C-alpha cells in the first residue's frame, strides 16, 4: 500500500469515489441484465406458450364436442321427428365451427420457436385439413337427412353416414393425439423456462450480494486507510504549528520595541501643527467669503434658469400658434377648391338650363329642375365663402398673437442676458478671492514641508511596525483558529497541550502590552534609546519579519 500513501488527499477521495461508482455500475448492470432476461422469458411464456396451450385445449374440446354431435345422429334414426333434431345438431355445430376457427387463427398467428414445434405444427395442419374435409362430407349427409321425407332414402343416407363416420374416427383420433403431443411439449417447455427463470433469479441474487459485499469491503478498507493516514498528517501538523506559536509571540515583542521609536518626533510635529492651525484659520476666513460669493452666484444662476425656462415656454406657445396658422391655411385651400368646383358645376347647370328653356318653349318643366339645382349650388358657394372669411379672420388673429408671443420671448431672453452679466461680475470677484486663498495655501505648504520631514521618518517606522503587527496578529489569530478547527476535525484534543496553552497566554500578554505601550512610550523611550542603537533596532525589526507566508506554505 506504499503507492496509496504517496497519493494526495484529493486522489485518495477520488479513488474511493471511483471504486464506489464501479461497484454501483457493476450491480446495476447485473440487475438490468437479469431483469431483461426475465422479461424476455415472461413475454415468451405469456405471448406464445399460454395462448398456444389455451387454443389447443379449446380446439381439442370442440373436436370432442363435434364428435359427440356426430354420434348423437344415430339415436334419431327411427324417430319420426328426426329432421328437427338434425337441424338442431347443424345449428349447434355452427357454433362449434365458429369457436374452432377462432382458436385455429390463434394457432396460425403464434410463431414456432423450435424445429420440433414446426414439424408438429405442419403435421397438425395436414390432419386439420383432412378432418375438416371429412366433416364437410358428414355435414352434407346430415343436411340431406334433415330435408328427406322418404324412409327408404333415409335408410340409405344413414348407411352412407355410418361409412363416413367410420372414416372420420381415425382421422379425428390422429388429430387429437397430435394436439395432445403439442400440449405436452408446450407444458414441458414452459416448465423449463420457469426453472431457468428461477435459476437466473437465484444467480442474480448471489451475484448482486457478492458485488455489494466486495464493494463495501474495498470501500471500507480504502476509507480506513484515508482516515488513518490523514489523521497522522493532521496531528503532526497541529503539533508543529502549536510549537511555533512561541515564535510568533516573540516577534510581537520585537514589533512593540520598534514601535517605541515613533514617539521621538511627537514634539516636533506638535510645533508644526500649531503653524498649520494658524494658517488654516486664515484660509477658513477666505473660504467663508468665497462661499458667500458662490451662494450669490448660485441664486443668480437659479434666476437665469427660471428666465430661460420662461423663454422656452413662450417659444413653445409661438410654435403652437404657428401650427394653428398652418392648419387654417390648409382649410382655406380646401374651401377655395370647393368653391371652384361649385362654380364650375353652376356654369354647367346654367348651360343646361338655357338649353332646356330653349328646347321647351312654353313648357319649362325641365328648366325649373335645373334652376333649383343652380340655387342649391349657389347656396353652397355662399356658405363656403363665409367659412373662408371666418378662417381668414381667425388666422389674422392668431398671427397677431404669435407676434405678441415673439415679443415676450425677446424680453425674456433680454432678462436672461442681464442676469448672466451680473453672474460674470461675481465670478470675477470670486477669482480675486481665489488668488488670496492661493497665497494662504502657500503658507500652509511651507508649514507642511516641516511636518513632512518629521512625518517621513515616523512613517517609515510606523509602516514597518504596523505592517508587521497586522501581519503577525492576523497570522496568529488565523493560525490558532485553523489549528483548533483541524484538531477537532482530526479528533485531536488540544486542551491539555502545554505548549499551545503557554503560547496562547503569551500572545494575549504580548497583545495587551502592545496596546498599553502608547500612553507610556515617552517614559520608556529614553531608556530604550540608551540600551539599543540604531543598528540593534534595525536587526530587531528584521527578526520581527522572519515569519512570512512562505514559512507556512508547507502546512
């Protein structure tokens, strides 16, 4: 199993999954194959064997029933009403023939699956033809006996009937024996298929049980190896990480000592801050004045916006008026066209009226009709003319209104121009104030240059200290949480691990001391500077950074 120990955790889980999947596929394939075989056997029995057995049994029963009907003819030989009984036998026989035809059709539609079955079926077909032919002859004799009234002829028919019956009996017996043989063969094959199905079911049960057993055994063995080997690795890693917590705590102490150097520039930075404060007050006064100017400019801008909106509305009204003028002009065009058409028709009617008057002489009936039409057209022309006059007047009024709106729009834009002029003046004042503010900012810049010198030195130390503190703190917290989680997952208790408890306590104390260092940094800074030089502090800072992400990459 050395090869298994060399696998990664992912490869081990993948191996276990593949084995389980193969086992499931194996079991499923066996079950599917077995069910398919059982379905084929059941389908063969239900579709072929059972219908054949039923058809053969029914056919054989009807054969015996027809034979009994044939023998019953002899008992009516001496009776006076024999013809009536013969007709009843013929009717009963028709029902039997109908049943025989149905069952024979079932046999013809059923396929033969073996050579012996095909030979038996061929023999049965030949015997069935002979049997039906002999019964055709028997039925013909019965029909003659049912219609004959002559006693001497009746006796001759009975003699003929006996002769045909004697020939029918061996044919019927041979056919019955063949059907019995086919029934026995079908029963034997059916029992054999049932035995095969039972044997297949037992084999499937055993095969599936063996497959399940092997799958469970192999999967359990691999799972046990995975858990055992993984727990060993996890426990070893947990112990190594727990022992490394002391180094993290030591690094935190070194970071605390490096952070004390930040207190050296505090006093120098305070003086520079006072100068910055004075300059900031002057800059604040200038900013207030600029803010007042900006507010006035904002108000004027708002007025200018209102005036512009008003001008826009007036322009919209002007556009609406012009659209109405355009619509009225179109209507005038249509009405004038109508007047032209009416005038043209009036001329035609007048011409027709003149012709009618000349033609009628004293009888002016047609002229009266034409004159009435001329009158109607004249009225339409008058109405159109009036509508044209009204529209023209309305158009003139709308044009005047449009001119008035245009005048108001001009005034509105003039007001906007005045407001914009005032806004420009205020912007000039703001420019002067901005120049004064720029001078004040120059003073702030010179003061900030002094602060920057001290800040650069402090920033270098604070960057290193802050980065190291954050990194080590985050690593320590994450490491403890990860170790605890992995330990719980591996079933490894860390409550009684002395090294881990000590490192956790030391980390808490170191964190507390670091937080308390800020209020007391001035009291300890002189003693630390006397004990350590610049080179010692640099070495300590380098040691504080020796635990990087690369050091934990193996875990």
